[in-house]
């Protein structure tokens, strides 16, 4: 049977449609491949850029952390990001982008603790990546004030791991409900690893620098001792000045103990009224003296909370709030103390 003209036209149209479909599929595959290659190139470029910042910022960690959060937000199509660092049992905001001043103030006053009620706390507990699709409907998410201040919905938390300890957390969030892709999670994990490298580099370099500063300060004090064997006042002044420089404080005293009273023999940037009273001497609280004798130091986070005449006098006359007292001892005998002080409540490391 001979095919009709209509049948031939229909067949040509079918073949043409099939060819067009195959062409469209090829174009789509090529476009998808190009998009994947472009995305991979962007991610690799971003990782390289961060490594360059790390290499340039040997002592200054902040530019590295700022670059990490800014790049993560841009490439992962997030609305905001934070890097938290573990300090004194809580996770404190070290770098952020995209949040309001009210949100940052809230987190400055309320460090995040390990627990399932926040994405950061959950990462700390589980020691792995945590992905919350919607914080509003998540049954375990309880940080409602933080969520309302940030208006965040989808959240991603990636741990900064050092020796199996979560030393920090990178969090990304969106104001919309839209889960992060595997590629985006992989990129943030890379950034978290780079943050660990940067933090460790800064720590090692800082420790090396501090060790050198301490050795230099010790040598300078020994030089003063050798050059002034009979001039204790000059030696005390040198010891106090070097101790305060190394601790990054601007005020304090060096006091000797006669078995009954502490008496200042050197002072540094203290109000004269307080310095005069310290030079006259005062009796320490028995528990304070016992801790100096046994532990070698006493750290007072807030002097205003100490119920003792010397503490009240210190706050009233100088505004000093945080103090560190390090014992001068020979064997079991308490000979005195070096005091470093701050006028704000800021504990010593």
C-alpha cells in the first residue's frame, strides 16, 4: 500500500518533533553542565580567596572571619550568617553579616549555650551539621526571641571542630523557608575548616609572640635587679610595669605582706586617694589570704560583689571592677601580691 501525502507529512512532523526534543534536551544538559561548572568555579574561587586572606592576616583574625561570613551569604543565597566561638562555656558571636543592631546586642548579652533549643547549641551537642528547615515549626527550637529579632526561618549550623571539640559554629539562615542544598552545605563546611585553620594559626602566632614578650620582660626586670641591687623601689616599679603590660591592663599595685597587713610598695595609675590608703596597709579577708597562700592567685570577676571594706573602698575610690591577685611566695611563706585591675567587668584569661 502506498503511503498518502498526509501520512508522509505526519511522519516528517513526528521526526522533526523528536529531533527538536533531543536538541532541547542537549541544550538543557549543556546549560546544566555549564551552571554546575560555573558554581564549582565560584566555590573554588571563594575558597582560594579566603585562603589568601588567611595568609595575609597572620595576627589579625577578624578580617578572615568577616570574609567567611560575607562570602558564605553571597554564594549560598542566605540572608545572614554568624561565626560563634567557644569562650568560657558559651558560644559568643565573633563575626556576623545581615543582622540588625538589636539582634547583635541580644547575642552579645546572651551567649549561646549547648542545647537543642538553638541551631548553634544543637551543633555543639551533636558535633555535626544541623539543618533546620523551619525554626518556627521545629518542635525543639526554643530561642523564640532570637528568631523573632532575626526573622529567620531556615537555618544551617556547621561545627568548627578541633580535636573532636566544637570550638565554634558557622550558622547561615534565610528569612524564607528554603532548605540549603548539599553543595551549599559542603561549601560552608569548607569555610568552617578554613576558620579552624585561621584560628589555630592566630593562636600559635599569638602564643609565640607572648612567649617572646614574656622572655624579654623577664630579661629587662633581671637587668634592673642587677643594676640596682639596693634599690627595691625601682625593682618593684619595673616588675609591676612589665606585669601590667603583659596582661594588657593600665592600673594596679605591688604589695608586700608582713604577716598581718598588705602594704603597697608600688602603684600604677591608681587614684592618689586609693594609692595612699594601700600604702598605709590593710588587713586581708582570711579566706582571701588562704587562697593566695594555697592556690597562688585570686581572680575577682566583679569587686562590687565582694563584701569587704577593702573591696568597697576599691570600687568607691577608683571604679575598679575586675582584679587579678597573684601571690609573691617563698616556699610556704606569703610575701605579697601583684594586683592587675580593670575598671570594667571583664575577667582575665
